[in-house]
C-alpha cells in the first residue's frame, strides 16, 4: 500500500452511517448493496452502529468485516436510540460528507449516487440532502402517523421539507456536528440545518417494504413523541441568531 493509498483509506470521500437494533437478518444484505453501489465510484467507509442489540446483530457484523474491508463497527454499551446511534456514527466518521440509511433495508442504497449528484449540482450553502419517499411501502397505520406528524411539524417549524422521517440523507459532517444534540434530533434535521443558516434540498428516492425483521416504531412513537419534541425545536428556532461575519 502506497502513502497515497493510506491517505485515501484514512480520509474517505464519503462515510455511510447505518444505525441498527436487532437487525441480524438485514445487515449483510444491506452491506452487500452499499458496497456494490459505491465500489469503483469513490473512496468510502461504512459505519454500522449497533445500538445494544439483543439478538446476534453484533456478531454478524463482526464476521462480515472479513468480506467488507470498508466496514467499521461501533457498539453502544446500552440502548440509546436512533438519534444517538447516528450521532455516534457521524462523530466517528472520517469522511467530509456522510450518508445515513435506516438498518431495516427499506432505504435503497442505489439512491446514494442520486443524493451525491444533487449535492454536486447545488449551491455551496446547501448542506443537507434529504430523501423524500414519494411512494411509501409501509402499512396504513405507519403511513397515517407519519402523514399527521409531518403535517404538524411543517406547520409549526416551516422547514419546507415534505418527508423528514426518511432515514436516507446526505449531509456535511462538520455542519451536523455543529447542531444541538438531543434524543430524536434525527427527526428534525432539516429544521436544525436551516436554523444554522444552511440550505436543505429534498430529493425523491425509492422506498421498499420491510422483508426481514420487525419494525421498532408504532403509532405513538412517531406521533406523540414527535409532537412533544416540536416544542423544544420551535423554541430553538425562535432563539437562533444567525448572521454573516465579515473580517475587516
């Protein structure tokens, strides 16, 4: 390995962060898809964050490292939730840009290049590219709760984003780490990024039905918890003071 190869390995162009909890049957198929999409396209790493799974997800991930040299595995000592898993992964990431996907296989890794292409076309001030599931492949109750929660959130925050719940996103790592961290923050990334003075763009993406494992969210998780968090995010937005800075 040359010095240039070592530098490329240490500083990939893209870090893909995937939070997982009890997804032992999904991790290898998802790894395979991500690697197939990104290999020979750009330098990348894949970071799976195991949120203290109770099944053998962690064991499956450890074994998978033999076949996926791009894979890094993080493990939470205790279950901390999706936002914390994403936050842990982004903090550990070495790439300047980060793509996130849910670990249930419903996000399509083939859409990552679409987000990268949108980034390349966008103005430099746009720091978040959010997947927009124009056709949902979920059950009725899940779609209903998401529709209600999205409608309430849009009215309260004015974040101009039709689908904040999509786990497929692309953002600048530095910008993400400047955002206020709190549980469930992943539901409000567009509003938080706009609060920081940056732009967001929604990009239509594919959405697939879950074929393995069991959903970790129900109606109350998506609706009432999200509504409770809205008050805090609305307060943060009202208290924000963002201004351009000029050195004289």
